[in-house]
């Protein structure tokens, strides 16, 4: 009876190049940029509304 001593590679820790976003290095950075831009746009709309009301 032979025992296989090689660890099982389930591929959980590997990052496939197809899973990476095209611009930044991680999806969390893209989510952060989207949230920051969203907050900036809301602030600009708020300022424009009060400036031209």
C-alpha cells in the first residue's frame, strides 16, 4: 500500500489571472474607488443644489 506524500492542491489559494480586474490590482480597490467616486458625486450634487437654489 503506497502513501501519497504530496499535498493536495485544491486551488483555493491560487489567484487566476482571469479573476484579476483589468485596472487595479484587486477587486477591493475597485470597490473602494467606486464608493469614493459615489460620495464625491453626491457631495457635488449637494453643493450645486445649494449654490443654485
